[in-house]
C-alpha cells in the first residue's frame, strides 16, 4: 500500500493549519487536520474502532490497523480474497475483527454451490478461527450482542455463533435483515422480518415482541443506553419503543411523503446508507437526516430540538459526545452543526467526500475523501 511521502506531506501542509470557509461571515474556522492516511485507489471507506486503533479495508485487499493518535499503520492483514469479493466485515469492542469471504470465487468447483466463510482475527491481526456458512446461502447482515454474533442469511435463517467460533443455534426466523450498525447494549436480537415488522428476540432466538405496523425497507434501528429502540422509517417517521415494545412516541415528517418534491435529494439512498442517517445524541435523543439535506434533532421525550436548513441532497450523519452533528454530502462537502443546530462550518478544502463521517468518542471526526482518510479536530466549542 502506498503511504504518504515527503512531497505529498509538503502539499498537505496548508491543510494542517485548519480549513476555512471563506464566504459567509460568522462561521467558526474549519476543522484542523490531525493526520491523513493513504488508502490506495479511491474506494468507499469501511471503518471501525478498537481501542486506540481504527480498522480500514484498503483497495489493496488488506485490513489495516491504524493508530488513531498518529495515523500510522501498526500492521496489516492481507488476504487475496478480501478485495473484490463483496467483503462484509465488522469489529467488536474487545478487539476481534470478523470478515466474510465467499469460497470458490477464485477456483470454483464445477457443480458445487458457493460457500461463504466467516473468519475472525484478534486485535493483533492473528487468525483465531473460521466457520463455514451453509452451502448456497449468503450473509445479509450481522450483529454483536454480549457473548455472541448473530448472522442473518439470505434464506431468512439466523445463526448464533459464540465469540470462539462455535455455532450455538440455527433458526428460521423469517428474517429480512438486521437494521443499524448493531452492537446491542442489551442481550437481545433486533431485526426486520420479511413482512416488514420490527422483531425483538432473546439470545436464543425466542420472540419477545414485534411491532404492530410494518416499516419501510429503508429503516434503521438504534438501541439506546436504557434499552429503548429508536426506529427511523426513512423518510416518513421516527419512532421510540421502550424495552417491552410499547410505543413511547412518534414523530412524522409529512414534508417527505412519496411524490413530494422534497424527496428529490434521496434518490441514492439505500437500505445500507440509511443506517448512516440516524445517530444517538447525549441524553437519549437522536438526530435524523432528511432527503433534502435537512437534519432534525430530538430529545428522549420526542421534543424537536432543532432542524437545519436544506442543502438539496441527503446527508450521511454522525453525532459526537457533545451533541454536535456532522453531515457529509457524497461528492461534495462536510457540514458541522453545534449542539443547538447552528451551522459551525462547511469543509470543502480536503477534496470530495466519499463516505459517511464517523467519530471515536475522543473528540475526533473521520472522513474519507478520494483515496485519503482524514482525522479532523472539529474545533467546535462545547455549549453548556
């Protein structure tokens, strides 16, 4: 993988002092650049955090462990099947990284169905175990809850796997997919079934409750610290359920009904990108992104705290520990809003955004532009 060379560092020096928005008055200076990391060829960012590492999948077919303090690579794991194989991977807080490969792409066996393989590596990149999926079936989504992994397959079956790679159970739950980037706080499994109902099951797959109304396919789930669930039925409504399945409140967005002109900015939204259009705020609230580029913030009781101005295109968002919200427009720029919804700055000097922004809980914001991963200091004063 190509790393930053001295000439490239000289070219980036103007960025290191911070980026500024030059037109409207009254905006804060833009974010400072802590470091940048070359990812090779242009690609979509897939990143997760383990302690003081950020894990990225590069176009060279490697999983790289990058030090979030310096931006230097600690080590890489290269697998010839990683790149171009529809890689699906995810990380757990204890340092394990799981990734799915489809066996037989390079040397298919005539007459035999494909078979996917789940691999697990520890925080030092060492292979711990591998587990074959049922022949002819495909993984659609995954979640981590306590001591096990939940794997939803294209067939509607769900596999529960221990963190040591042992299959614990295999059930037909008529599951469509998991929603959200799920590492559940409580010991439960949350998924959408093929009827569009939100379902909650225990650790053995036994049903606990399910929603009365079906949700749209573009729906995302966020589990809050108290076990409540926030459901964004994009772009129509936001719902909050308590741990027993009681609907606490619902916020409808009538401006975004099908057929309205305000939906024009959401043409590129998919069931995967909508998972990046909902994030938690301090105190149990959440922020949601709308098709026209607006962002709405709600507290835990359903009161709308603020709504931003439209940008014309749906943004992918994340929120930090102070309640600041960051939104990126693919192929355009990064917007930052403070905890009261005021536009703090627009970053358009680093290059075109190629990913959703993300935060690490340590005051840093990460974005990918073209073939670089940037670690930014948002420089937004905390509002007390």
